[in-house]
């Protein structure tokens, strides 16, 4: 079975747990996930099956969309609701929607983030959370991320204990830590903050309405209909231009040959190479040293 299973990852499981469970359910070895989601987070986690594991890195690079709850007035060591409290500063007056909207707009575009200590980013071959658990502080690499859009989804709700919460939707690049973004939003508003809830509603071309639960997968396996849930590779690559090839070029592509660039101009690089009847043969790219030809980027076995 080849394709992408758009899983709705439940809370309490790691991405690796999900891969293990899918392998067991589908009795397949070649299974891979498309980016880590923390155990406390639920949401869209595309699972690659068979040949689709060749494009897992491409899906990882795609845009993600999250819905998060920001809590103002309290910060934690993990930047989410799981960690020990680090700082408390009660809100004495309610914040207006306009104040929050202004703060949010300042984060749109490219920005630098420092990954939280409780994260899986590696420094000198060791994960940051391993340093954190042993009480070690290390210099963390600054990374550039891009916030494509950020929307306020709810009113600012002030709670009795002097905290306030509101919900946001964030469309962002790979590698963005929404926890850190929530903390930075709090700083912009003048308060310690943390992320108190997070759901991923989109990953690449896959959205919440596409996703299936483990219960639905189990039921489909029992009925023998699980293949209907699996999306083909082409659906995950729709952002790349396509070239329909002749029968002669189809044979050359199947053999992984370097070919002259087509007459039609492609706006993306790589681009999809497809047969006249719609089968995806490969991803090709412009040759890095010979710009008049194209070479294979990812090859797929097409029957």
C-alpha cells in the first residue's frame, strides 16, 4: 500500500507511538511520520506508507496551521501547561481585543526563535530536553521561522485567579514553536505567558476534515476498506507544477534519465512528471550545474 494516511493524532501519544500503532494495524514495515507533535498535542499528522516515505521530508517542509490557547499571567519552565510555574504576574485590569490584535500583528513575517529547553532540538548530539532534565543550561541555536498569518479566534477571557486566556490561529513554517510564540506574545503584552492548549488543524495539503482516528482505521481494517482512507502521493504534492510526458519520455523517466527541460515553463522546482492517464512517475528538478536539463529528484515505482 502506497500513499498518505492523514491521521488525527490523539493526546498522550508521541509521533513514534503513532507510527508503531499504524505498522501493527496495517501489518506494514515501511511507515513514517511527517514531523513531531508533542504528546500533549492533538491534530493532523500525515503518516506515509510504502513509497510515500520518499516524500515525508517534503511534507515536513510544508506550511502548518495551529489553533492555540494563550494564558497570560503565568509562565512555566516548559512554556506549556505541563511545566512547573516560573513567574506569576496577575492582571489587574482586563485587556481589550484591540490591544491583543495589535500585539499579534507584530509577529507576522519572518522572525527569530530560540527553541525551548524542553524540546527535541539537538545540541552537540543531545536533545535539549535531556539537558533540561539534568539541570544543564546550554546555548540554543537561533532559528528563523515565518509566521504567514495569525488570527484572534476568541474574546479575551479574564479569570478569577488574575489570569486571562484567548485563542489564536497561526499559519507558519516548519520548525515554528507555538509555545515560544505564545510566550513572546505575552511579553509584548507585558505579562508572563504560556501555551495552555494546542491543536494542529493543517499539515501541508491535509486538513482536519481529511483526518481519520485510530478507531476509524481499526474499523476500516476489519471491513477491508482501509485503502479508501489512504491519499495518493500526487495529492500531497499538488503545490508542485506538473508536466505530462510522452510515451517515449515516460520510459526515459522510469529509467531515471537526465532530460532536456520542457518547453512549458514551471514555476516550481522540483515539478511532477505524470503520464497522460494521470499516473505520477517522479519528481524532477533543474540540474544544479546544467540549467538546460532536468534530473530525477524522487522516483516512484509505477505499475
